[in-house]
C-alpha cells in the first residue's frame, strides 16, 4: 500500500513539474509572440501590413488559447490526482485506526 502511495505521489509531483514547465513555456511563448508582433509592426507599414499583422496576431492568439486550455486541463488533472491521493491517504489512516481498535 505504501509503495502505491509513493508511486502516486511521485506521479503527482511529476505532473506538477510538467505543469510548471508548461507555464514557463507559455509565458515565454507569449513574450516571444509580443516581440514578433512588435518587429512585424516596426518592419511593415501600410494597410496591407496591418491586415497581415492582424491575421498573424489572431492565429497566434488562437494557438495561445488552445495551449492555455491544455494547461488548465492538466492543472485540473493534477488537482484531481492530489484530491484522490489525499482521500486514499485519509481512508488508509482511517482503516488503520479502525483495525487497531
């Protein structure tokens, strides 16, 4: 039972690390997106360039939204795994207490 708890805890820690890495990458991606858009804006002037910039920004924003949804889904999974682990831990402590009584 303890090995299973350790495995679950290890898996949860791994998921949390992945989540932190994703958050870091997303913030880095967002900064890169802003930098790229700024460079495009500086490089191109005129209505056609503004239309292209708008399209590029829209595409990048859609991609960002998709990644953000994935990040939230992973976060929800981590939270649920944590809750399950806590419930299992509580249940095993309760079972141990009743078994000794």
